[in-house]
C-alpha cells in the first residue's frame, strides 16, 4: 500500500511538473515579415514548410510570430536556428521584454535558449525578431520557435502553412416562399481597415458573390463572379460546356473571363479606386428561367461620385432556375503574406425584393467562419452590430468577439431602396455604341429606316388611315420584337395584344405616335429607350437594341372619345 501511494504521488508530481514545463513548437514558416514581402501571390521567398524561415537578408525587415497564452508565469524561448557565417545577432522582443541572441554558425539547425521572460496575463502576444548584426548574405535560418515553462501550458498558435486570417461570414436567412429576385445592400470599409489582399464581399448568394477588393498597392476592383454547375473544383477546362456560366452582358470597362481553384465559373471585375470611409451600394438581380433550367444573375454597383448605377455583368447560369437564396456577406484575407493585419467592414441596409415588386428588409444575421477558424488555427475574428449596421472583422491577433452561429440583429429602417437603372454610369458610352450598331446594320442592309425621332429610328411599313396614336391611348396591336441580330424574343400570334401605351417602354411611347390606326411601323429602339441595363427577360440581355414591327389595329381611347 505504501509503495502504491508513493508511486501515485510521484506520478502526480511528474504530471504537475510536465504541465508547468509544457512545451509548444511554433513552426517558423508561420511568421510574417514587417514590412511585408512584396508578393501578390501566396508564394513566399521567406517562409516555406520545408525550410522554415530562410533567405532572410534585409536587416530592416522584422519577423513576427503570434501566440495566445492561456497561462501566466515564466516563458522560456528556444530557437532552432543556424547560419553560414558567425557573428550574427538577433533581438527578440515579447511582452515588453527583449532578449539578445547570438546566431550559431552551423550547417544544421541547433537548439539554443534565447532566454526567459514573464507572461503576466493571458492573451495574444507578438514575438518580434529583429537583426542586430549581420555578417554574410543571410541573417539567420530558423526552423522553429519552442516555448517552454509555465506560460507555455495551453498556448494556442497557428501551426499550418496557411497564414491567412480566418474568413468570416454573415448569413442572412429568408424564406424560400419569398421568391427573391433582387438583393440590395450597402458596404463601408472603415479608415485603416482596407488592407492589401482583402475581399469585402457584400452580396453573396448560392451561385455567386459581389463586392470590392484590394488587389495591389495601386489597384482596387469591383468583383462579381458566378459559379458553374457541377462539381469541378479547380480547372474550368474540365467543365462540360452545358455546365458553364455564360457572360451575356458587361459594363463599359469591365473585364470578364473565367476563374478556377475555388470552384470554377464566370468572373467579372471593374478597376475602380474605391475608398475607405465611403459607403457603397450593391444590387444583384435574379431572373429564373424554369423552362430552360437557368437563372440570369446581374450585378449592379452604385458609384457615389456620379450618383449612378453601373452594370458590372450579367451571367446565364445553367442547371439553376431558382430565385435568390443562400444570401451572405464576408470578409476574406485571400493572400497570407499580411495575414496578421486586421480587416473590418460594415454591412447595412439589406433588402430583398420579391417577384411582385415588394421589398422586405433583412434585420438578422448569423456569424460563421471558414475551416481555418473551425480548426482553431486562427481565433482572431468577430462581428456584431454598430450604428445599426452589421460588422465583421478578422486578423490582428486579438481575442474573438463572436461565436459560431451567433445571431446579430439590427433595427428595421422601413426605408426601401429607390432604384433608377436608366440614368446609369455608362449611358453616354452605350448610346454611342447603340447608334453605331444601328447605323452599321442599316449600311449593311440588314435594316432600313425612314428616319429618326427623339433617339429612335423608324420605317413606315404601311400608312394608316384611322385615328392617330397618342401616349394616353390604350392600343390594340399585333407586334413582333427582335434583337438587332434578328433573334425574335416575343410576338403576337392569332390575336392582337391590348395595353395602355403609357405603361410600355419609352421607345414605344415615342415611336407609335408616328403611326395611325390601321398602320404598321418598324421601330428600332436604342437600349436607353428600351430596358437599358436591366435584365428584362431570358431573351433580352442588358443594353439590347430592340426592333419592333407593330401593326395598330385599334385605338380604344379614340373610340371612347368619339362615342361621347
């Protein structure tokens, strides 16, 4: 019994000693260079999983590592280090204490004690390594940093090669019965939070995402992308044609193409020098085509400087046919070279509109994060509400301020967005494009025209003898509508259609008064007088010139007036 008791006490003492002297090894490839590496890619010349920290030659460049201490007390710091030349010295700074280290001249890594410091309270700490003296080409190669002592117990740090902060999301729930065709929201990146290599995504949905990026020190973009159908994760060349998203329209100056490696799909971007502290508005619309099992998604960006909406792009998405769903926003650090910096964005005034034109305000969002957060590799993230806006942040190695699936709410404003897509940012450019396309078609004898009036072109196919058409009239007419290339998108069959003229597109209101009852006219209508940048139907892309052949059978209003 005494022997067993002694063994138990000895074992307990050993466990206690082990806890007090816990050790944690931080891989050197997880560090950050200050100033950052001049790389627009994740490829690093300083950090690699194979070699740790290597090729460190710039004495003005500090190397930093971060850890989250759960315990207090003594912290012993060891380096697995080497260098080709003797005489190099480093200064290590942690928690306000500095240690000077002589780098051993060796061909293989050697473990050396840098020194001991005191951790007085739990929390995140920055271990900063600076060069004090350099001989030879490199300053030092470091394989890892080992932490020991009481304060090393339960220490948390990122041990993965991926140095990005965890991506953080807001998920907005709407009922499927809503049948949402529009998603509107506003985004503001505060001063100082517009870090390099960040995507601030405002309007995400099941098939795509829409927001703004910082792509380089000299370039910023508005990004709108949509995923292909199918399951291909990387190479768009492997995606069957029937699964590929198609770009059907894009705004002036917008670049459209492909993307891969995070799923595949259609990508569009517009280079625009957006600014922190300014609020930007985003609108995504969806036009389901259940017959063709496709949905047409269009992204619009509001430019504060001109107070106008801009078409970014419209995509035809196969194997869909659904309304907007899976709505969300996120903040993403997409290149890890500066993953230690904190990013933040405010998201506010979210609304969805149903197919009947009714707006519904979104006032709740749930918080989530990506696999990096779920694995516990990075725990510096958060979100909440402030000034009646949702916000997200990540990076910076500070304590988390939100938990997974935590719900945030904001107060309803009851002020639905007022949208005018006709006076858009590319109106003048598009007007010139339309005019040239029409005149080229006339010159090529694909169309003929008698003349033009108020921006539309027309040909009188048959003179009418009845009452003249007025904008206030309700007309009965046969018609056929086609794109400039001759593709018919709509037409009457056996019976004429009846409609108030003042509810139709501007081109009809301007053109039909040239015609009398019994007459037939062809109208060639520039996009600004048709549907402009709107995706009106699966057969009419944004910025389409429309050609209508219209036969006026009856003018009802004129008949009613003659009977009085």
